[in-house]
């Protein structure tokens, strides 16, 4: 009970706006100063028993270095990491499978001297991510910086996604490519 109250106070203090979010298990949601997280109505699974495919981790949603995360209503997330230093926008009714990762940055600079000096904020490359409405991200997928998924995109399990993909397609692989179409009625 005390932990829940403390976490709620941290959410308020650190610019996390939530509608009705149902948490199953302990979830990390944190916006560093100058960053913002906005979560619509949805379900976040972080308990090993909340997803029978097996969760390797809790759900972690972090905005840092002025990054912004916005997730529309109707989503379901299981044991996923979403980490923004610029912008991650996820549309309505998104389903994000167990253990997936969505990042808009490289975390570390490519240049060794900047890595040694810990100059991640200044020199790590970043580019926003946009995931459309009604997308399904299969378990263990990785969505990398600069990715744009149109509406109704299905990402096959274990895919590594980087690039721009149109509405109503199925993508899979490493690197992910279009392998089919979604028929919308």
C-alpha cells in the first residue's frame, strides 16, 4: 500500500498523465525532468502470470532527455520496454507482445571517445517512432528509432523493425520486410 502511494506521487511529480490504466504486476513508469508520458486507457501486464507466453521482465516505460511518450486508448502491453529520448507515439488499440522493445534512440554514441566520456544525451542518435492505430507487435520484437508503422500493421514475433511501413501490411524478419497484407473489412 505504501509503495503504491509513493509511486502515485512520483507519477504526479514527474509529468505522467494517465487515464484509466489497469496494471497487472509492478510496472516502472517514469518521466525524467523536461520529459512527458501520456497513457490512455489500457492494460499493462508485468506479472509472470498475466501473459502465458512468458514475461522475461516487468513493463518499463521511460521518457528521458526531454523525450515524450504518448499511447492512445485501448492498448495492451506485456513485459515491454518503451524508452524515449525524442518521441514515441503509439495509436489506439495497439497490442504489444511479451518482451518487445520500442526505442527512439541508440542509447550510446557510435564514437568510442563519446562513449567513454558518457556523453549519451548529446551524442546518441535519435529519431522519433510512430506506431499507427490497431497495430499488433508480436512477442520479442524490437522497434528501432525512426520506425513508422501505418494503421493495422502486424509485426511478426522476433522481428527487428526499422523503416517506414504502410497501412494494412504484415512485416517480419531481421530486418523486417513486408511479407503479406492485412484484409480489413
